[in-house]
C-alpha cells in the first residue's frame, strides 16, 4: 500500500499511530492524547473524525477512480473503542522488516550466516532514516520511535556479527568505524570493530579503538568498559591466536533480546549482550534474565522458595511449582529466587522458556536440547571447533541431559509450562537437579512437587510497587495511586504497565491516569505501552484452554459482580449442574476464574472474575461470538426469576407479583438452591438480581425485566433497600410502558407507591396507589385494585387523616371479601384495627386484629400472622393494665416491621 501521505502534521501523526499499531484497535482516547496531550480541545473527538475521514480518502487515492469498481477495501476501519488499520503482512514496511528480522535471527541461530546476513541486510534496506522522523511525537509515537530505532540497531549488530563469521572483516572496518563514531556508547559495536581490525592485521588500531571507547564511556557516563569489552582488550594485547581465525570465529554474537542461545557468565552483568564469546569466561554458566530491581512483596513465597532451594523443607521435594494467573509475577519471583541462590548452585543456574515466540508450547525434546546447549561448559580445545551436535530423538536427549546433570549442583528454571505432559520428560531427565517451574495452570498432577499459588499483591504491596515504578509523581498522590492499584486488580503486570505509562508521559497526572482506568470498557486499552500489553498477556491464558472452556469464559463474563453462585453458571452455560461445575473448575485451574469458599452460605463456593479478566471476557464475547450474548442473558434472567419467585412466595405469600409464561430453566431446582432460607438467598443474590433487571432492560426483554423487578420488591421492602428498589423498578416501569403492558405498569406503580410510603413521601405514594388502582380496574383485577385501596388508606393514616383512612379500609375490606382475597382482607382488617386503636375503640381494635391474624393464617403468610399476633398481644397488655388510654398512645406497627409514630389526640393528651 502506497497511500498519498497527508501534508498536515496532525493527520500524519494519526496515520503513523495507526500504522505502527496496525491490525490492533487504537482507542480514541489514545489518539486524542497523542495529538493534544493532557489538554485536548472540546472539539477533539469531532476533529479526530475529520482527520480519519481525510486519511480514508488518501488511503484509497492511489488505487485510482476505479477503486470502487475493483472492490478495493478500505483499510481504515471504525472498531470500538477507536479505529483499526487493517493491513496484510506485505503491505507495511514495518511488518516486512519484522518478518525479515525474525528470518535473519532464525538463520543465525541455525548457524546459516550467509542467509542471516542476506535477510538482515534486506531488513535494514527498508529504512530511509530515523523511525517516524518528520512526524510530531506524542507519548505513543515517542515510545514507538525509541523501540523501532533500537530494533534497527539490534538488526545492524547481528548482521555485522554474521558478516564477521563469514570472514568479511576487512570489508566491515570502514562501516564499523563510522558506526562506532555515531554510537560511541554501544560497546558491542566497539567489540566488532576491534575484532575486524585485529583480523585485518591492525592490532595497534584495535587497541586504539578500545581506548577511544574507554574515553567515551568515561566522559559521557563516568564508567569503565564492561567485562566483555575489557576481556577482549586483554585478548588483543595478548595476541590471542583464536581471534585471528578467518574460518568459524569463536564468537557468540547476538543482539539484545536476540537468539534463544545467548549465555551470560558469572553474575550475568556483562555489558555487551551479543558479545559474550569475546570474554571466554570459564565460570559456571548463568543463563538468567536480570532480576527486577523494583521487585516488591512476596515475602512469604520467597521464604518458602529459599527454604526449598536450601534443602530445609521436609521431604525430598526438589521441584517448586509457581502457579498463578497471567501477569501475577511468577517469572519475576522465579528469577529472583534463582539469583538469590547463587551460592547453593556452583555448577550453574539456567532458565528455559517452554513457549515459542508465538506463545505455543515447545516440545519436551526442544526444551531438553535448549537445556543441553545452555548447560554445556567450555570445551578443552576451545570453542573454535564449534559445539558438538546433539541427538535428535527425545530418548537420547534425555539420556545425555541426565549424564550432563548427574552429580552436579544445578538449578533449572522452566518458565511458562503449559501442562504436566510437557514437563514430565524434562523432570525425569534431571532427577538430581533442583527445578523451579512456573505455569498458569496448577499442574497438580506432578509428583513430588511443592506448589505455591501466586495471587494478586496485597493492597500495601500493590501501592508500594506503584510508588517504586512510578516515581515521585506517584508518591505525591497516594490517594490516586491507591485507586489505580485497585483498578489494576493489584496484578503486578498491570501495575507495572500503569506506572510505566505514567513515567513515559510527563504531562499526565496520577489522578488523570486513574480517571482513564475507571471505565471498564476501555481499561485494558489503557494498560498498554509499547510491547507491554496486559490484554495480550491475559489472552494467552484464554487461548491455552479448549474451546468449551473458552466459550464458558466468554459467557460467564455476563454474570454479575462481585461474584456468582454455581446456579448462575448452570443457567448461563445451559448445561446441567455437574457439567457446569466441571467447566468452571477447569477455568479455576487455568486461573481464568476465581473460586472462593463461603462457609455458612447457601452456595458454599462462589465464583468471581479478576477485575481485568471480566472486561476481557466481555470483549472476546463481542468479538468472537456476539450472537451468544442475548440468549445467555435471557437464560440467566429466567433462572433468577424462577428462583426469586420461589423465594418471594415463601417470604411474602399472597403478595402481588407478575407472572411470566416462559418455561423455567430445566436444570435449575428452586427447592435445592433456595431451600427454606428465602431471605438469605435474596441477601446473597441481591447484586445478581439487580444486574439481571438491568441486563433484561438493556436487552429489550421487557416482560422479564418487569417480572424480575416485581419478584424482588418484597425482599427490598423487608430489608429497607430503598435505592435498589427504586433503581430496579424505574427500569421496570420504563419496560412496561415501552411494551404497552398495562398490568405490569400497574404492579410496578403499586410497588413504587409502597416505596414512596416507606420513604414518608405520602403525597407521591397516594398518587401512585391511585394510578395503579385505575390500571388494575381497567384490567378487571379487583383483587389488586382492592389492595391498592388499602395501601392508599395507609398513606392517609400516616398523614393523620384517620377518618378518611377508615373509609378507605372499609371499602377495601368489602372488595377483598367479595373476591375471597384472604391476604387483602388481612391488610384491610389490620388498617381498621389501627384506626379503632387511634379512636380509642380498644375492644374493637383488638377484635379486628384477631380477625387480621385469622385471615393472614388463611393466606399462609407467616410474617403477617406473627405481626397480627404480636400487635394483638400488645393491645391486650395495654388494656389489661387498667389504662385504656395507653392503648391509643403506643407506637403503631402499621405493617410487619414498619412503625408509625403519630401524635396523641387532644383528648388523650388531656387525660
């Protein structure tokens, strides 16, 4: 693709940002931040859309006017939460460069130096100058430019290394002199120059090159050359004959982050990664990445690991398995333990990664071959003759590995294992060695292993890591730092990326970073910087499990926060309970889901997502199987409705609630899930019920939304959860009106009237009761209309309008008796008892309350039965005291658990 490059600076910056991150969605927030920084104009979003429109025209301009006829696709696409530049592998020079770089590295690793030089030269030929020159850099492009320029230097160094191995030292001298002058602090280039000069018969020039490099490092950094360059200087001084060989030189030159076979020696602090062979060190091989300088927390796990490595733990366990979710810091902990154990393993400490560059599991024989190459010590005849060939079969490799490690004190770190089957052959080959194994899986089937599971950091540790990585700005705003720690779910990788993102953007504030992370929908997009990508890391764990588990992960993301019961998983996955448990436990083993024991609860185990995994689940659901979402939501809402109606019928028998005609989920048994504890079930599932109402409304499931809200009203009233009551019923009222369901609107209006009455909003309560009564009357529902009459009388009683309340209760009682509504009769009789009590008609009040108790018992409502019984008992005691006036002045329990304090009547005050 050769689009017409826009001339204006800001469109060029937008194009560059999209191209550098091609085939990845770049959020609108990222582009705005790139263009305007911390103070974007109010029209930023609109202006960005104009730039995108201009780019789309330019991108198709080179194809000519016939583009539409030939079907040329527009590569710049809109994809929430931003834009996607969709390009093929050959359409972008950067992609071609990275492909050639990988090809060259692979050839170099196979010792095919001519092919390596050819591929790497082609990669370098794609460059015309510094990366992204001529384009204004915001934070994202600045980071990309640094990374790309470093990659270019890396490729250049490896190409020179390949040419040296091909005997092209004389041809390289001029180029290397210029490069050493241009990059005076890159010690690897100075090493290459010295070798090229020495092999060209210019020993004195090689020594002068060293002195120039030494002066540059001293002047610029006040440091001496590293051990690799220093050792090479000594070999030139000593006229080491191995340096003069023109065939296969004894050099192990790989770039920073280069070949998989790059050893370090001793403490691993050599400055020239890519020139280890120059030093010819005979100390034990230490093949470890550097330990994180800001490693934080994990004191308990470090103590256990150190004791195991020291042989202080009981048993013969010599394998330590560190498991945990992606990004939990397993590798960092393993590397820290390996570095700290230097004195205990004099024969070497080696790390091997058990995945390839694409994240796929490497075969056991590949892992063993890598181990053998890295454990191979210096050869008696020198490295000039090259390494001896390795056997190809797994059995022979295992035998050779066993031979090489037997009787030696070696620590082996196997990083990122995929399964027990992958590591068993390797462990069997090194039975006498100590092994640290990291994996996202628990790997519980490994024999004789000690297991440590890494959870997220504690709040204190998470904030400390942010302070260590984020610098003074993070320390100066501890409140915002604490919020960032929680929004990152205290996951070490996410914390490091967040802190690095802040450090890379001096114009950002800590509070501004916290604000960017608050939106769950864009949180993962905000946790990306260069090649540090929390979303990509978490996705690897998702891709590790089978398709059935991936589907479950996607769909379970629809469950409510903060956790959910097994019955929710059963409903969402549309499987039987046993299968749902098997799949969810598989996700738990893969650390894609968390399981928490909840002793004493109806569901003794509840599941939850890490705060960064739930957004990922919803993202991949929208990307990979969006058609599954609506059906899963409906199944979940139907399950909650079935359970809520069952619980509500036991909590408040006879209460008005909407019916729902669809069949309940066959795998859900309300009797088993709710049992005889309806109130406890409501308490445990309150968050899920509220979320189900919201989801039903968002999905346009109007009838389900109304029925769910109706089934929860009794619990909300009994538990005084006014805000949840209002939120769910406002959605349900909107749903009823959208669907034109007058019956549903009437039920919801009645319930909202009860809420207003509970909140002492008596005028609003009366209005809602009257509207509900009118709607019920139009529907021919005399039972519900009569109960609304009684509820309206309750509001009048609360306003002190005793006579009007009495008339309302009388009319309601007539209706309820006419239609044989025991629950309605109980409510009306209770109201008449309260009116009689306030009027001083104590015997009548007691008689009415006894009738109320009888009606409630007939209705099967234990709450109302107990209420009527205790109210009658209070009246009886007041009358028996010989002070009848006292019966009129006691507080009124107007409904079960609801008290009303009215002022005494004038005649009572006079008495």
